[in-house]
C-alpha cells in the first residue's frame, strides 16, 4: 500500500508541472490569437480636446431601440453609434459650427436616422459605405493606422472611433479617442456609468480598427 502511494505521488509530481506548463502555453497561444490584427498605440505628444461629450449606450432613453430591422438593441450593441454621436457633437464644438445639425443630436436620434436610411444590415452592423452615401456624413475608413494617425485626426477636430477588446482580450467593443496625455490616449467608453475618461491601457492599448466620422460641413 505504501509503495502504491509513493508511486502515485511521483506520478502526480511529474504530471502536475507538465499540466501547468501546458496551460501556460495554451494561454499564450490564445492571447496571441486574440491580439492578431491589432496595433499597440502610444502617443508621443499631448493633445487636449474640446470638452468631452459623454453618452451611454444603455441610457433608458434609447436602450431598447433596435438597430435598424435587426434584433439587436442600443443597450446590447449600440457602442459604435453612441461613439459616433459623441464624436459628431464634439467635432461641431471643436470647429465652432454653431447651430450644427449634430450639435445636440443624441445616440437615440442618430440611431433612428441610421435606421430610417437603412445604414444597418440585418444583423445590426453599420455599413460604412451606406453611411458615406448620406450627404451629411464623411467617413474615413483606415486600412492602416498608427498613433500618429490618431493625433492627426484629433488635431483636425475629428475624433477617432476605435475597435478594442474588453479587458485587452475579451469581446470587441468601440470607444472614442478624445485626448492624449502623459504618453496615453484617453477615451469615452459608452459602457461606463461614470462620466470620466478611460485610459486606453484598460484595453491593453491595443487597437483593431480606426474610423473617423464627421460632418461634411467641416
């Protein structure tokens, strides 16, 4: 019996480290897979934006509004249109477009307009080409991007909407870059209840796509 127990302990001592090593390798592979197609963006200079405009996708005023004819709602999937609403309002203020069409257009209004003009597909995905066809909007879809590109957009009074992963490797999400300070980009996150800017480091400083949507008035 004692010999059997000793053999069992030896096997455990051999198998346990091997299992830990396997899990570490698996985690690293998953991490690398989730980060594919991203760039780590760190600003080299500071940029102070106009006063941030905070909107929440789960605001009760529009939380249950659907994206076009899809089954998806603003609360569940409205981060992108919420960011665009904030970006448009901030751009109007940055460029001193008093009385701009976008100055007081909230995410609920913008979603209704997008739905009316069939900007969404059947899954609630925003179609950039369809949005760009509307006379009111100018859309920039960047195939490649860098920290310099984000700074260039900010300096032009255009606020970049960027795709990130929640917690760095979680589900995709959209946030709005609004300023750069002390080597860090800061963003408006439409999932945050507090009206405070969030450092991009909360998403591992990793960006997977960049879009700028602004008024043709600019």
